[in-house]
């Protein structure tokens, strides 16, 4: 590699002394370095004369190609260095939803602003499917509702949201400031098959355990917006994290569930083998934003797994 760099310098200055001066080495060293590829290739790259050198036709072709190769190598080295510190590359994120104005939307927006060289890919779907993609190395990090116990993955709660009931604005309970689970006995609940739908279904079943009558839960293969529209049209009610209230809606109200034991946690899940700087930078930013927002930030800060710090 040194011989090639010296050859390029001589080709640029067409003078061994000037090339040696630019490289900061002895002229004899440059002469020896240039002579090496000529002997290895068995061709003359430079014609020497008293005032300097001149590239031969073979030398001109050789220099043009190694110059391009050196440029590519230099670019590769720089790109590798940028990737090592998370300045370029790709980050694949699995989400349950990306609601404008929510913590997750702000997190991803800030990350893209801080790291414009990173290509961010978003995949929306059920937590179960997202974790399977994570295990198959098709996603780098997944954000899911709740606190899943996944022994083969790192998990950390990042932020939390109050649980709200979503009712039609003409519902008998709509004028209340808050409701309890007992208030919702006998209601028909609507949940999605995708996104957080399965988790919502399990949560409703858990909260009505021991209550009578058992809840009627209907599942639909629809998006979040359609489900909320169905609530407004009187198909039933649903429950959601408070960020859902940030969506533009009409005909529905969002009421806090007063007897819910704790806010709904939203957790980051990633593979222990993934030590990429792009992921580390996202988790660092999430920790910082949670801490500044007073939303369970200490949980991530206090539990930073080996290899990520």
C-alpha cells in the first residue's frame, strides 16, 4: 500500500524530490518504493530524466486505476469509521403504532434529527410477530406494550401512559371525569387483531376475572383509526394508552380508568448480540428523553446491559 501511495505522489508531482517532500520522507525511500511495483509488474511506470519523470503509457493506465482504488478504499475506511460510532448505517424499528406527538414519535423524530446519516426503517405490527422478526435479525429493536419476560432478549421499560377508556360521546358514562372497571361491566369491547390488540384483549380478560357478566370482546382486523371510528358509531368501547387521545378524532371521549393499578409501560426489546452503535445511540436518547420527561427514565439508565455501554 505504501508503494502505491508513493507512486501516486510521484505521478502527481512528476518529481521524486517534490514527492518525497510532500510525503515527508527521504527521496531515496520514494525511489525504492516506486521501483518495487515496476519490478513486480515487469513494466516501466516512469521515464526518468534530469528534470524529473514522465509517466509511460502503461504508467498512466496503472496510476488512473490505483487512484480510483485508493479513493474507494479511503471512502470505505471513512464509512466504516462512521458506522462504528453510529453516524451512518441502518436502524430497523418495530412498533405497535406511531402516533404523532407521542413519546415514541418524538423519540424517533429526535433520533433522525441527531443522526441524519442513519436510514430508519419502521415496521408496525403485533408484538409477537415483531419479537419473532427481532430474533430472526430482521429488526434491531422493538417497542411493545407491557413488560414482557423474554429470557433471550434484553428488555427495558422506556415510558408509560395512563390507561383510558374510549367511549362514544353519547355514552351514559361520557360526562364523567373518570371511570372504574366496575362501571364497564356489561359493555362490549372492541379490540384489533394487530398492533396491541392481543395485549388489550388479555388485559380486559384479566381485569374482569371474577366479575359477572363476563365481558363481550369482539376482535376486528382493522387499523387503529377505523377501530376508534367504530367506537364513535356505537359498535362498542375500547381501552388504550393515553397517547391515543392525540389522534384527530370526533364522536368519542377518552376517560381515565381510575382503579387501574399502574400506568401502562412500553418496553424496548433488543437482542443481546446486537451491539451496534446505531442501536446504542437510540437507547441513550430514549434514556435521556425519559429522564428529562420524568417518565420512568431511571429504569433504562440503571439497567444498561453489558456490551451496550
